[in-house]
């Protein structure tokens, strides 16, 4: 009996020894893998540290590094100041955190993505990964060194440099893709249900945000105007392509209602101007007609702000501005350019009609911050940024964000 008990104890001891040995081996393997450095010289523990946090969420150094590297991969030959690099670092850290915040805040509103959206995100991630692997295969084929072993080595090396496994990278990419869907779901929700933001608070927030862009701080602490000649209409040109316009009008601008006519002969242009001057056709009728070739009439509601050196996107002849500036409110004038013949022999004559007007864009008079509803989409952008500032009110960047510069040495 004693021998039997002893035998059982011995068996249990042997089992424990095997289990402990297996655990030690597993731990050793884990440490070997965890301590393996990626392309930036970081191990698993370093990559898992917090890079940025806000809204009770965090993004790791590894996630930040992938975001940062993807954005700066082509910046190797670009020289950037320390401040520019810092701004880029913070932007990347904030963006990877926002991916998580969009999902969290959408779900807090009871919003979720459809099965179709989730499937599309997964497919997009898989397609991108397949494209990466295909590029490695093509490089090996072109060099005449392709083999299954060589291919696997290349792919493994890619993920080792990245600091993520294939599955981790796929999950990260899916998160990046679905973040856009969650953001849109949030925008649609507030568009349908109202922003929930107090109107006075929103307008005050918007105005302060714009006012902060109107000046720049000098090294000695003083402030100067951030405006330079051409900015207003250059920004308005990009607004036509989907970017944000300049949201204030500096001092020195005047306002005009504006018509641009193009005909084959000077006589045709002169006849239209005569009809307006003689009252046979009203200025407003012509301005709102198909005859008006003003490129901005579908972008900006007249009257238009112009300045001595800020009108070239609208019209190039300086004499148009000189004549307009000499008018009193309500008075009209015109100018006809010389005929221009293109390479195909087609002649075009451009005529301008303009009327001095009072500005209606800004909150106070002719200058200052432009009203929040003047440009389409600006109110929605202000509302979204207001919410973002609430979510990021406790935003904190860790030192690791600034320590990693990637290709920007």
C-alpha cells in the first residue's frame, strides 16, 4: 500500500516537473519572440506601451509607429524643422487614436455597421495585404530569385520590420477602414437628429477658431497678420475642389456684384453692356443668366470681396479693380479686354460688368469672420470639430511619440 502511494506521488511529481518544464520552455519562447526587435529596434514590450490617450482609450506605440511610417514612407529626402516633425508626430498619434474613438462614440449612440460594410472592410484589408505580398513576389521574379522559401522569408521579414503579425496588421487595417464608416454614421446621425450643441456656444467656438487663424505669433511674442496677397481667392479656388475656404475677410477688401461675358467679337460684348446701361436688361437678370461666365457663381454668393492684389482667380485685368474701387455703392461700370485668338484660330473677347456693393459675408460689416452658414458645409465641419474637441479634451501624448522619428532623422 505504501509503495502504491509512493508510486502515485512519484508520478505526480514527474507530471509537475514536465508541466513546469513545459511552462519554462513556453516562457522562454515567448521572451525570445517578445524581445525580438522590429525594424525600428523596438521589442514587443516597447511596442505595447501607450503612445497617446484620450476619451478613456489608448493607442500603442506599435500602432502609432505603423501609422507614422505609412505617412512618412516617402519623406526620406524631405527636410523638416523640429516643429514640423512634432506636428506630424502628433497628427499621426491622434489619427490612430481617432480610429478607436469613432467606433466607441458611434456605439454609444447605438450605431453599428452593417454586415456588408464589415465584409467590405475585411475584403479591402485582404486586398491590400495581397497587393503587398504580390509586390514582393514580383520583385523576386524580376530578380530571378523567386522560390516559395524566398517568398516566405521576404513576407516574414516584412512583418518583423513592421512589428505586427499578419493577423495583427490585418486587424489594424480593418480598424482604419471601418473608422471612416463609423465617422460617417455619426455625421448622418447628427444630421438627422440635430447636433445637440447650443447655437451660441457653437458660433462662439467657430468664431474663436477662425480668429485664431487670422494672426501668427512671432518669436518675440508679438502677433502679425497671417494674411498674404492672393490668399482669399486662392483658398476659394481650392474650395471648389472640396477644401475649406478662407473663413475671414481682411481689412482693405471691397465688394462687387460681378458678370463675365465672352463673345467672338467686341461688338457683341459692347451690345450686351449697352443693353444693361440703357435699362433694356437689368444687371441682376444678366448676372443670373447663362450669359454670365463667372467661374465662381455656383461657389460663392455675390457680392464678392476683392482687393487690389486679391482678384486674379476671378479676373486678371488690374483695370477692373481700379474702376470698381472708384465706384460708389450701387454704381456700375465695365471693361472689355482685347480679343484673344487661340491656336485653332478661334477668337474670344471677354467683357466685365461690375457693381459696387456692400458686403454681407461677415458678422460685422465688410470685414472679419465670415458667417458660419455662408459657405456650404462649414457649419457641419464646425459641429464635428466641436465634438472632437470634447472627445479629445484629455488628450495626452507620451514621450514615445516624440522619440520616434522614423525616416525623418
